[in-house]
C-alpha cells in the first residue's frame, strides 16, 4: 500500500502539471460539459411552464439537472478514447514497460480532474445556497454519507465500465463504434435526458440488469430525495454488485488482451 501510495502521489503530481499546462483546454472542456445538462434543463423548464410534469415542477427540474451536472462531472471517464489512440499509434507499449500497472496511471489522471471539478462545483453550490432554496438539500450527516457513498460507487462503475469497453480494442478496431452506441443508450437509461421515472414501465423494470441507472440516475435520485428508505440500501447493494463485476471483468479482459496485443512504433 505504501508503494501504491507513492505511485499515485507521483502520477497525480505529473497529471496536475499537465492540467495546468493545458488549462485553456481544460476550461473549454469543462464549459462544454456544462452545456448539455443546462440545455436539457431549459427544455424541461419550457415543457413544465404550464404545471407539473410527471410529479416534477420547475424547481424540481432545476435541482434534478443540477444534481445530474454535479454527478456527471464526478463520474466522467474518457479512457476509451485515450486508450484507443494509444493502441492505434503504438504508444501503449511504453506504458507496459513501467513498473506500475497502466491502470494506475489512468486512474491518477482521472482523479486529478475529478478533484478539480468537485472543488469548483461544491464551491459554486455553496455560493448559491444563501441566494436560492432550490439547491437546498438535507444536511443530515447520515444522508450526506449515503450521497457520498452513492457518488463514489457510481464513479467506480462508470470508470470501470468505460475501461472494460476500452479493452475491446485488443480484439477489434471498431471499439469506438461500440462505445458510441453505449453512450447513446446511456443518455436515456442513465437519466441524462429525463428523470428515470419518465421512462416506460418495461424499461424501468430492467434497471437492475443494466449499469446505466446506477452510474448516474440512482445517486441523482438520492440527492433529490426521490429514493429513500429500503430502496436506498438495495440500490447501494446493486451499485456494489456492478462495481465488483466490472473490476473482475477488467482483470480478465486486460490479461487476455495483452496476449493479443502487438504494435509497431510508439
């Protein structure tokens, strides 16, 4: 654990320097990531102008999509695109020669960006708190602990899901086509487009059999108070299941994929 701690400390220091070097690029990426949920929020505010829609009023929609924005930034992952480029250009080979596992380097980068986004968004939420009660949520320690655990598990699920998809690049050159398909499906099933309760009953009945709701919709519903009581604990249990499943799947795909990997250049 001491060695692993040093690996992450040094890797995050490097990634932090890279982030500061390309701070303009980081700023534009952050602004772009805010646009989608805010545009979706504007659409639902226009739809609900005449009254509630599916039990959601305008204030409910504002809190919901602010929570979506918050959670989506904390569970974001872009490793599929990065790893696909490394495999195609052969630069992955140099990382395989390092003494620490490649995934630690990738996780360290992800953590640096999430820490930055998390601090900025938490500060923005706190600044808005005195001026509007729309952003008010329960400050009960037990509730906040559940929210933190739900977001952490959602981040693990989202990251490992993306990472497992990236491992498909060992077997196919069309890995990004699969990723884009999963992204399109996830827009609807994760709750980005609309609250999960708006989806047809038969879709909601399948939520336990896909990871999409648990990597975004569930923590958002916990934050907004739409999920409570025993449903929270069963939801956390399903999040643990999906997290463990994708971690185990990663080990299988990674070790089998390395046997097929070959590259020229890099």
